[in-house]
């Protein structure tokens, strides 16, 4: 068996590679892809072939047994009641049978504070990967609590109300953002709605009504798939988008002369049409765009 340090390092590296692979595209991976994931020159299984809990044994292709569960998954049709609980934590149901069987290695992940991957299935049938920790469990009730970060999980139970609220808000964001990104980027077929750039790692799911606004929403209709440059330009009102999906570039920027990024990447986008998803339910909400456009126009 690996040393604990080696296993820790392997898990960190593997989790990072899985998330990065998902973000090369629209942020999701299929069960088939997770069943034969390329890692360190090997093809390895990183999701259980049928159930929710994957405990790689000695026959795992990397050749060593892991001390603790590597991944858990939540399917749309799963019988387990996985859900968000108060305080930004999520509940994951153990397999029936108390602390025995596959649950033993779940408890090990908690004891050793080892990170694991949580695959959450989306409507598309594919999975968004999250790095998570098991922070507490209730074997008698058959479930554990998971969080995206150990120190945030501790802070979320702090005596200080400010610290508690801050940690809970961050954890909520960490858990909602990847699923929002996946829904938006896949609706836009992994392209920037302004310039059509098609590299997942260079794309963000931008909010039309900002996340900090209480009327914000995690619906695709409050999202835009934008490349990093156009996302920032939209956030700081260099780019505006009106309710008819026309792109506007701020006037003082149009008067500037500079290299190809400014000329082609930004100025030439003025008065072009935004590319929006074909499905009506995915198109950006004109009312939300209008509010943001007023802010751009007043600039
Ligand atoms: Zn772009």
C-alpha cells in the first residue's frame, strides 16, 4: 500500500486532472469516459461501474489499493436522497448496512481527511466532478455530510455569525457554480456567444444578473457562455448586450487604436449579433439583459 502522503498526492493530482479534463469541454464527463480515464499512461476506472461508492481495490489499474473511497456519485434516478442541507453542506447517503461494506472506506476518507471526487449527474446524463471532503457522518441515520473545503466547513460552524455566513456563501457558490457552468457552456455548444471561440478552458459561464444580486438565478437563461476576455469586458461594461441580442462596444473604446485583440477581438464585435442557443428555454432572458444594458448605457 502507498504511504498516506503518496496516496494524498495521487488523489490531489488525479482529481485536478479529472476536473481539468471536464473543463476542456463543457464541464461534464460521461460514465463511459469515467470508466476508462487516461491517467499516467494507464486507463483507470474513477467511478463505480454501477453503484454510488467507488473503492479501488488491489486490482485497480494503478496497482495499489486505496485506503479510502475515491469517488461517489449522485444519479438523477438514484434512490439515495442526496441533498443540500443548511449551511452550504451536502448530504450523501451511505449504502444501506450501517458502517460496514463500502461505507467503511467512506468513513476512512473522513478520518484521514482525504479528498474524494463527487460526480453529480446533470439532465444531459453526464456528470460534473467536484473535489469534496467528508466532514461528518451519522451512521445511525445512514448519511454523511460533504463540503468542498475543510477550512470552509470549519468556518461554517464558527461562533462568529459573519465568519459563518461568509463560509456558507462561499461553499454554496463552490457547489453551484460548476453545475451552472456545465448547463450554460453545454447549451452554447462550448462556444463564446460573442466571438465563437470554442475552447472550454477559455470559457466562463457569465451571470447576466450578477451572483451578488438577490434577484440572480442559476437558470441557463441568466447565463452567457463567454470567453475570458469577453466575460471580463462584459462585467466591467466595455461590452454591452441589449435585449435584442445585439453586442455593443463602449464608444471610447471604439475610438482607440491598438493591436489585433482590440481591433478584431473587441471593436469588430460592435453591432454584431450574439450567438444564442437554439432551444427557447436556454436563450438569455431579455428582461435581465435590459437591466444590465441600462447600466452599460449609463456608463
Ligand atoms: Zn469571446
